[in-house]
C-alpha cells in the first residue's frame, strides 16, 4: 500500500513538473517574435515563408495549450466531478448515522463550524495585515497608471466580466444578497434540482436531516443504513481508480496553466502582490494551521501534511476543492488517520464553506487594488474587508476562479462604506491574468484547512464507540 502510494506521489510530482516545463515551452513558442533567419537580402517570397512558418508554429503552440485544458478536463476533472454529488450525499449520511445521537452530532457540528470560522478569520486577518504592511500596490505612479489602463482591456469581454454582470443583472452583489443566498442554500426546496445543479451545501443539509431520521428509525431503517455504507464503499473504490489518472490530469492542467500565463508573469509589475499572497498562504498553511493542529491533537502536523500529499497536489493541479473532495476523503481516511465519522462530516462541508486560502487572498487582493487606485484604507474599511472577505470565502464555490468573482462583494461593501465608487469593477482586470497561479496555491490551502479540521475533529469523533464515549461522554 505504502509502496503504491509512493509510486503515485512520484508520478504526480512528475506530472506537475513536466506540465510546468512543457507549458513554459509552449508559452514561449506562442509568444515568440516574428524572428526569422531571412535577412533583407533574401527574396520577399523566402521571407514570407519564414514568417508564415513562425506564425503557424505560434498557432500550433497556442492550440496545444487550449487542447490540454480540454483534455485535462476530460481526463481528470469530469471523472472527479462525477463523484461529487454521490460522495457528498452518501458520505454525510454515513457520517451522521454512525454518530447517531443528535446531541453528540450537535457538539461535533458546533466544533466544526467554530473551527471553520476561527481559521478563516485568522487567515483573512493575516492577509489584511501583510497587505497593509508591505503595500504591494504602492508602486511607481507610471507603472500604476499602465496597470490601470491595461486592467480595463483585460476585464472587458472576459468571462469574469460576463459572470459578474449576469449575476448583477439579476441581483446586485451586496452583502445582503450574499447572505440571503447562503440562507436559501441552507433551506433547500427541491433536492433533485440542487443535485442536478451540483450545489453541495443544500445536499449536505438534506443528507444531514435524512441521516438523523435514519439513525432514529432503529431496526426499521437499519438495512437502509447498511445500503448507504455499501454504496459509500463502492464509491471509494471508484475514487481509488480515478486517483491513478491524477498524474496525467495534473500534467495536462499544468501545461494549460503555465502555457497560458508563463513563468515570466511572476516577475512582472504585480510580482509584489503575488509574493504577498503566496507568503500569506505559506505562513497560514505551514505555521498557523500546523500550530492549531498540534495544540488540539498533539499529532505531528508535518507528518499529517505528508500523509495528505495526494490530496494537496490534486488541489494544486485542479484548482478546485470540490473536484478534489473525493481524493481528500480517500486520503484522510486511508492514510491520514482521520476517523470516518469526522472526515465524512467535516470534509464535504469544508470543501464548500471552509476556505482559508480564498479568505486570505480576498483580503490581500482587494486592499492591493485599492492601493493601486490610490486609496489607502483606514481601520474601519479594513474591518469591512475582513468580515466580507470571510463571507465571500464561505459563499465561494469550490471551483476555479470562484474567489475572483466573489471579490465583487468585498469591493462593493468597501465602496459603499467610502460613499463613492473608489474602486471600479474593471480593476479586477489587473489580477485576472495571474489568477490561475494564485488559485492553485489558495486551493491547496483550502483543502489543507479542511484536512486539519478533520484530523482535529477525529479527536472528539473517533470511530470506535468506547473512544467516542470517552471523548464526548
Ligand atoms: N478555486 C478555489 C477552490 O476551489 C476557490 C477560489 O477561487 O478561491 O477552493
């Protein structure tokens, strides 16, 4: 088992590295200037042929980049996504019925939600502190102006603009509407519709109450519980197969990411912003969360991080905590030593509401953009950022770029507090180009935060009855 896991780890790492290499090569080819060996003394026909060849090489490179996205989606993302609805529904039912007792479940649920909130608030405060200290938006005025001009071009016509405008046309993205949306998801009216649309939160709510009913049914419902346990086992077997596709999938997705962004972007004019986000994520992921894990479980946090490596690398490669959920569950239960009770409960919910990385990123990105547009936020505005960024992270779906879109809520809230549109929506264009790279890292921290939660909750919800009695009384 351990040997197989090591082989898989090596393959995933190879997939990631190879993807970076191939992607960078394609990026450079696609952007190569019209250099040619043709000199002015060569006949016009020859020069045209060389230019044509360079042109078709560039086109081929960018087609390969686009193609690798489609292929990565087909090979890895779609099979993982296929598992999400059944896994969320069944794992929560299995988790709830195995605890059985509603009051114990209440304690576990309360501890879980408290963990989510505290860690997200810590993350967002860390982000706000770092961005206010290092001021990545406070750059040379000429560079600022260039970035602002460029932002508009990048934003206009982008997918992000379309998504934001379609949503705003229905309802303005305010704090109130975001809150109502969340409450609506907590009180679903049509579970089939929610499942068809792949919304995890309403499915969890339904599975929770259904699981409680099953647990209360005694002998009559006991066979149904057994059926769900069997289904869960079968789904996990499917996940184990899909996990073996991960190396190819992350190779293709990395090729697309690096091929379309290029490593040079990391050292461009917004490199300081990227550095602040990445430093914040590193501090939260490697210091804050491990400390919390150590304090509450007395386990070696880095050993646990190593045990969770498959899930963390999948998150990095796919940009999606939801798509990673099947891998996270499998790894937490089979390698990370998390109890089924805790993992089945904490991870599905965590993949949709607990996003430490996204919360931190929201704070850094919004404050950075305000700095770039010449507005230094005061303490009360920073407080608004902290609160709304946490809510935005809770509301963000576990899919690529969800955090970028939810940023609208934070920007709107700060603008309202300032009493003017100090930051135009098109400012998001400044960071659209590098979002995928930042997204890979924040998604990894999101998944890591969920895993740490599952490990901590394992302490109060271990799998054996006697241990749980001892823990919860
Ligand atoms: N991609 C992130 C996730 O799936 C969400 C985000 O865009 O921040 O966890």
